[in-house]
C-alpha cells in the first residue's frame, strides 16, 4: 500500500469503544423546510441499511433507535455531549432518507455527528409564470433590501474558519484511543497517531544508511574537540524517463546534514542533538561565534559534561537563495514542497533521525540519546522526539504553547490538518512515556519584512505566550497521559522566562539522561582554528539541496500520480471522490442553513431579466451572484443552466461585462436561451481572501472547502426553481474560476459539464517549479498549493477519474502566461486518450486558440449547446 492510500486509510481506522451489539444507539435530529427553515411535521425518516423508520413530531424532531444486536455495526465516540460516528474504510454507507408529500426525497449521508442533525428537505418546484420577469423579487424569495458588500462575504468565510479552529481542541479525542493501563500498552495505542503526524509533516522519504564524515578540526579544549561534519540523510531520487521537456537542474540532487561534532575526551556519557534557532549558526551554541550569551551556549555545556553532541545547521530565514523574492529560505522550501507532500520541517526531522541512526550505531548499553533545541530548533527537537522513540530525553525551549493561532506564525509552520488531531499537548503525548522538559523562554525575534526582493512573503509573526497559557497547555498533557511519562516545566521564580539553554534546563536534561552529578558551565570558550570560514556557502548548500530534492520529486511526480490512479482504479468513483474531498480539499460536513433566498431585479433586457441573489449556506457563509432568466421560457419548460465563474479580483458582474476579457459571455449565453448564474468567488481582495487558506489549513480545510459547500447549496436552490433542469447544470470558469470549474465538478457530480478556461495545466509544475517564471513560488499565491496534489490528483487525473463520464473541455490561449501551451497540450492529451478509450472521445475537447488570458467562446459555446442539448432540435431560443 502506498503512502497516499495509507494516509486515507489511517484516518478511518479507529479502535472500537462502543458497539451496537451491546448498547442501543440513537440517531436524533430535526427535519425542516430547506428553503425557510420551518419544521416539517409527519416526515418519514428511514435508516435504509436496516429498514428502521420513524416520523417527525410537531417540531420536526425525530429519534431513530438502533437496537442492540443490529446487523449495522457502528461505533460512536461521545465528546462534549455530541456523539460522532467512527467507521472503518470498508464499513457500509450509512444514510437516512426523508420523505414528505410535496417535498423532494432527501438522502442524507451520515459522516460525522449522529445527534442533533438538521435535515433540510426541499419543496418540489411550483409552476412557472411571467411573474419571474416582472416582479421586484423572484417568487418564493424574500426581497433583498441591502446592497451586497463583497468584503463582508469574504470576512464571513474567514470568521467561519476562525470559529472552527476554536472548537477543534475538544474534538481531537475523536482521533485518539489511548490505553493508560501500562507504558507498553500506551505506546502501542498511540502508534497510529504517530504515523499520522509523520505523514502530515512529509517526513516520509527513504533514508540512506548513515555515515558521518569529519572534515576539519574546528576547536579543542581540555574536555572536548570540535569538528566540522556532514552525514548522509536521504536517498537521491532518480527520476524515471522524462515524459516532457525539463530544464537542467542547477542545484544539488541529494540531501546531506552538516554541522559541528563535539566529542568528549573522556568516555562519552551519551549522545545529544543540540539544535539552534533558524537564525543561529551552530558555532554560536559553542561560543565559536558571537551572538549568544555564554550562559545559553548549551551545546558547550553538554560537551563539558561528557556528552557527544552534534549541532546541526538548520535552514535560515534569510532570502539569499530565494531567487529574487523576499521569501525566507524556510518559506522558499515550503512553497515548493507543499504540493509534493513535503515540508521544510519534515526534511529537517529526517536529518535529525539520520543523526539518531548514527548515535544508535555508536552507543553502548548505558548511553542514552537526548535532543534539545531553541526556537525553530525547539520545534524540531519536539517533533523529532514525537516521531522517533529512540530519543529518551527531550528539552524544548522557546517553542511550546497553545497552537490555535498557528496561522499567524510564519507560513512554513502551517502544517496541513495539524490542529485537527494535534496541539502541542497532543504532540507531547507522543513523547510519553519518555522524558520531556519544557523551558519557558522568550521566543526568537522574527522580522518578516527584513528581506529585500520581490515582496511576496506572506505575513507572519512569532511571539512569547504568557506563562499562564504555556502552563495551561502543559497541564493538558497530564489530562491526556495521566502518570505515564516524566515531564518538567521550567520557569524563573516570578513565573517569567528563563534564558534559553539555562543551567536549570541543562542540568534537568542531564539528570533525565541518567547523570546525577552535572557540572556547571565553565568560562572556557574554545577558539575557532579556522580562518575565513564561509558560513554563507554552508547555508547555501543546505537550502539548495532541499530545492534539488523537491524538484526531483516534481520531475518524477507524473509517474507517482499514475501509480496512485492505478491503485484506485478498481474502487468506486465515489470512494475516490470522498478521498479527494476529505484528504485534498478538506471537506466540512456541517449541516446547511435554510437557503433563505433573497433576490431583487436589477435589469430588464429584451431577451432576459437579471436578479441579484443571496443565499445562506453555513454560519457566516453566504452565496452571492446574479441570475439571468431568458424571457423565452414556456410554461412547464425546463432550461439548462451555465454557472459562469469569474477569476481573481472579479465579482458577479465581471462575466456580464463586454469590454473585458470575458466579452460579455454571461449575456451572450442568456441571449441564446441558457439560464445563467454568475457567482461570487471567494478570491477577491488580496489582503482579505489570502488569510482564508492560512486559517483553514491547520484544521484540514482550504479555500475550496466552503466554496464546494456554497455550490452545493446553489444547486439545491436550483432544484426548487420550476424553469431549471437540475440534470443540465454546467460550470464554466476563467482563470482561478477555471480551476474552480475543475475542482468543483470533481467534488460535485451534480454538475453535468465542466469547462476550464485559462487555468488548466500541470498543477505541480505550476506551483512547485523554480524554473518557470510564472510559477507560484515567485508569486503571492501561497494559498494555491494543495497538500500532496502532485502525487495524487492533478487536472488530468481529476478529469479522468472524478469528472468522467461527464463532458469536460479546456479553453487556453497560446499567449496566456498561466502555462506554456506545451504543458497544456501534454496534460490534455491524457484526458482525450482516456475518454477515447472509454468510447467517450466526443465528450471532451480543447480550444487552443491564438489569444491570451481570455474567454474565447468559439468552441466552448457549441460544446455547451451540444452537451446540454440546447437549443433542442427544431426549437428557437
């Protein structure tokens, strides 16, 4: 089983804590009118899998009792008075059906809670009449009285995600099943969570058998020697034969670790990795270079106590190697690696694990392995120990705290789905039953604006949490692990910070490594025997090696995606769609609000009328757009719909404007007799919408999570309109709206057709390549990469595996800088080949026109007419 499939499986394999054979389980909720929220009395609610039926009461409330011994084996976990369903991957689908006269039958999939459900059933469409052309508002809607402010739409989405972060902490227990009976049982019970943590950090590459090479002697004292060293870390990726043209690599191809090795002259008492902050050189932890107070030179302190110490180089926050941008080196790697399912932190953890491999080779029976770090080094020490159980004592300084505002920190710390399963207390619980020391110290100073260059670095900050906040998170560890493991929280006598690497902290670490008699730090600071050492060149090697490894992952990713597709080819398409929604887009299963449609007529044109529309979707989330209704609709006639999605910076009027790159496409389609809806996309207002993805990703959501739900609610509303054919709804988008057309159609089988205009290409290359000038690594679009998409489902795979057999088309201009035509043609050839092999070659097409970043319409409009069957034969518009 490959990593990709394994990740999906792990999220759904849980320990059974409550079985339906031994206790009755209740499914509770209410049924309401999906349009106005009024309760529905007498609705029939059925759990199809076992044929249990009930009817709603006067308030629309229902209860379904799953009796003991039922053949439906479901497991639930109770958290904060809510019960959540837990299923294995091969469990049957669990769904409710709701039926009521004059309403559409509803099938409701149970994927999350089983109590207090809200099931909105939709009334069947009424009769079409001319009031749709003449009224101030559409029939069965409320009058929209206030002007829509797009800023409030964006801010509402942000608020939704901010509120979601706040309740994740209590929800995390859904993903854990700790056994506190013994230390051994505990360690076994958290192993699944440790694997999940490793996967979301991308610390999954194949490592080389470790070898340590000493290059130069750096310093010597009476107690220890210092040497420059490097060590093997990851195996070099050997890409398979290129399937398209790639530029020559100008970076190293293999990742090594570099740093300083401190070796005691007496027999070593043990082995410790001492990790500096990102803006500290290893030499500063020894005193070979200025910048750190002598009392914080904890690598020297450990060596003087007889420990073998390695001080690794970690990636800095300068922008010397960021190719003209102001991205820090750490976010430079982040920008390339995210789409490849990797992180800069994951790469560096594997460097630490390679050191642990070497320590393991060298140590004797009584020699323990420890790890200590400050700032970014504290994070690495913390995460490495959580993943590698060979570390027996851990010191974290300048890092541990509540992590609910991680989205405010530098973007390279933004880990996909982290907070859904892990806060700092949960990560600490992965270290138990081993020893952990938290030193409350000031976090390093961070200036996100210090770097020159093209200003694309996303904003971020680091700050020192209050001791009360740190102590609260520390106490949460005990609530998770009980008495398993040794933990110490260090501070000064006034509940204030200690200097990092303090004597108190180092003495505690030494004690926990089995040494009862630590020595105090001496005043002997070694002299650097080197002259004119090039610190910049060393850091450059570290950065460029990660660039090279990531670019090699990219070059081989086309093969990996094919392997992923082959692994899934025998699965039901809906299973793959669920993987796509939950593991890549990040889906939220929160119940819809009543649609509560508000409309007002804004235009009366000869061939159609225009209504501005607002729909409620989820708390704080609305769907805004303009609906164009042709005047030629006859009674009992149902027309096809084209949802016309604008690009970045646009609004619902953009696709109706004739003197821009859309050329009035919305109006042209309405004049042809199509119903047209132009929705607002949540990508307008650069400084506003960019925060959405930053806030959403730690909770395993993205910008697209709520966009998918908005479109679901839109289609639900369409189903209530008498003049719309719900089986003939297309989505056609330009630029990021083109990306939306592919992504949303992949999420939603309700869309009958998809057209991707001015965005289709090889996503991984577009978002990860350092050799393409309009790649997103050179652009502010840091929120665009999707976790590990380069190894799973990109544009071609989405079309073939999630949109097929529905019609799909690409519209791309040869002068469009979004992607060179060669990329577009290469990716589209996969789609045509697949469709043709399935006997559906006429269900796909490409318009590779001579223009630029525009709606062309020359081939797309006939494509819409043919596959939406409009106009019907022998019928005028």
